[in-house]
């Protein structure tokens, strides 16, 4: 039963559309036929185009067949060209099919009046291409039937049918497309406003076309703009339709401002068509732009509300900057993360809160964000908090562009990462540090040597290798705790007798190394002797044992013509010579 009821409903829609088509066709033939020729304003095809755009595909054959019958019936009923009814019926239906086919080809649907691009396609398809194409059929037919001028018939058909499709299709869509063009709820205030504007439109248009003394064609534009502003596409299309119906009635009857034109009746009717086309091209694109901007404003408002909701409740700092790096918005969480009130940074550059060491790097990072707007950029920096301390922050930033690909703003999300940076630093320290003595391990020391030679290839420097004398005897005689105590004591002696910039490393076992940046071998030798003398005079206590220990040193210069391995080898040769000459001494590498 449900399917049968639904089928009956569909047939009722088909019948209603066909009946409307018949009334529009008969009215156009009876009241707007030009000089015994084709109609001044053929609005019937707009009904069929709207049906093809909105109704289900299964109904389309029914609409095509029923509207063909309605066209034939209207011609038989009121046209003097009854024998040509089937031919005109074919031309009319072909026109609607061409317009619908072109619109469907370019992806248009019932929302064709909601974007300027789709509207331009509709004007081209239904207002120009389709009527001019099928006008060839009517022109040839009337030329053969009664010797009519085919050029005049073709032009009249193209203008009348094109203009009628432009005016009637959006009105039919208002009825068939549901809520697509009904932007306002039918409240009492809306209905009242509609009645007032419609009454004003009818009254002003009637007064304009009911007189022939003054050229008042511009006057109906005022209520038309009011209707467009109030009801968007619906107001624009209904307004043009009312002007078209009222104006056509007076103009065909030989009344109205059009009569002030010096020309034939056919020329005056042609000018009236031009007038209607201008009204359509003024009002409907304007309505479409208003509708587009309104939808954009709603979308922007919704996006802004979501953005504010997130930014007001997220723990990270959300900032919006203009292309020049000036803060436009800062979320309330900025106070919690940095201690700075959000308002204190508005209108300023956030670089002011960046530690001076990182400012240049942050500026460069921001320039990359602007230069590469399609990428998400991440960078870290040290920032100054309100209490004067310094913390680490991580920024995620991306540029926002307009339709012309110009950068409008940059949205950044900033979070504090001080704890993570501390953990990372601790992991690096553990990876680079000898766990017993706290000095650099062999790999880290080697890296420091390589980095020093790379960064300052022309700066002098010296490498010294230290090896504790008779260390095995300490371990064997006093135990491994005594050996550990000796290593720790020697590391303390190195730290106490060397400069802050000198780099200390443990290469393994009882062997240590020191990098003396900027020192000649003679200056390094003096430092090594200071270390050696301090060690030999010290008493080391481990458990119940007290002992002394000495160290041998090999010293080699770091030159630009030597690799790191060669420097180590030369210093090791000097160390071996110190050992072979009795230990507890420092030896320079042979020149």
C-alpha cells in the first residue's frame, strides 16, 4: 500500500508539472505573441528544466512525455499554428533537454542559483545555447509554412525563450527544490515583510507601466533591490517575474514607458525583453552573491566558534599572527603557560618573549612558514616567562591563505617542553659521559676533537694523553675499590688544575685524554706538569689502605694537516716514550 501511495503521489507531481507547463505555454501564446509570430516571454520550459533538475531520474521520461503533450495541447488550443503543434512541441522539449543536459554535464543541480559560477553556466545553457539551437527548428518551420523571415523568427525565439527560461526556472525551483532557496523560516514577521515588499513591487511596477508620459523604467529597480536584499534568490526571481508579467501586459497593450521609444511595435517589444534581461542580470547575480556571502559568514562564524571553544579550553597556547608577525589573538592559556596575560602580547611581536639566543632562528622559522604555506612547521626555542625564568617551548605553525593564495595569517600552537628537553639533555649526558668519573667517554671525546678541528681549522690546540702508572698493581695490591678511588681522584685533579674550556675524557681503563683549545704545546706541557705534580703529592685513601699514584703524559699538537687519528697516534708515541723513560713524566711529541 505504501508503494502504491507513493506512486500515486509521484503521478500527481507529474500531472501538476504538466498542467503548469500547459498554463504557462497557453498564456505565453495567447498574451505575448510577437507580431503574429513567437511568444515575447516563453516561460513554460523553465518549469520542465526545474523538474529535470529536482525530480528523481525515474520520473524524467514521464515529465518529458507529459510536457510534450502539454505543449501540443497549448498550441492546439490558442495558437493559429495548430497544424505545427507537434513540431513546436519537439522544439520546446528539445530546448529544455539541451539546457538540462548542459547543466548536468557541468555538475549543476537544483542549487544552480547558489554560486556565481553555476549561475553563469545556467545563463549560458538555458538562456543562450538551448533557445538559439532549437530556434532553428521554429525558424525553418515557419519559413516553409508561411514564408516568414527565418532570421526574425530565430532571433525572436532565441530571445523570448531564453529570457523566459531565465525568469521561470528559478521560480519553479522555489516550488520544487524544497528548502534549498528558503533561507528564512516562515515566521509571522517574515510573511508580513514578504507581503509588504510584494505589494510595493506590484504597486510601483503598475504605476510605472500604466503611464506613458515619463520614462520611469528605473523605478521598479528600487523595490526589486529591496526584495533581493530581504529574500535573496527568491526575492530577486519573484521580483523580476512580477515586473515581467505586469510590464508585458501593459507593453503588449501599447501602454507604458516603452511607448516613449521611437520605433516599431516589434522594436519596442524587443527593447522590453532587453529591459527584463538587464533586471535579471542585476538582481539574480546580486542575490547569489548575498547568499554566498551569507553562507560564508555562517561557516566562518561556526569555524570561529569552534576555534574559540578549542583555544579557550586547550592547555597549549594558541596564537594567530598576521603575515608580518604581529599577534592578533592569544588564547587564555598563555597566562598559565608563560605567566604573561594574553592581552599583553596583542599587537606586538611574540619574538619579544623569545630568549635573545634564539630570536634570529625563530624569525627565520617564521619566514619559512610564510614561504611554504602548505607545510606544517615545527621548531623549538627558549622563551622568557613572566617571573624572569627561561623555559623551552615547541611551536607548531601553519599559514592560512585566501583564494588568491596570499597568506592572511599564521596559526601557531605553542606548548612548553622544558621537562622533555631536560630528559633529552640527561640522555645525551648519559650517552656522552663516563659513568664512573663523570668526564666524557671515548666516543664523545673523539666527537669533540673532530668538531673542534672542523669549527676552528686554523686555531692552535694540543692533545694530551694521560696514563696512570702501575695501575694494575694498585688493583692487585689494594683491591678494585682502591683502583676506582684512584680513577675518581685523578678525574678530580684534572678538573681542579685545568681551565673551564679544556675538554676532559676517559678513553678506557686508566687512560685519560685532554683537549687544550687554543694552547700551544709548551703551554699545554705546563698544565700537564701541574696535574702530574698535584697527583704525585696526593695521598689516596680507600678502605683501610692509603697509597699514592703517578701519571705519565704524552703531548701532541693539533695541526690542520693532521687527521684526528694521526694526532692520537703521535700523542700515544710520546706517552710510550714517557713510560719507557721511567714514568711519572711528560713528553712532547718529536718535532
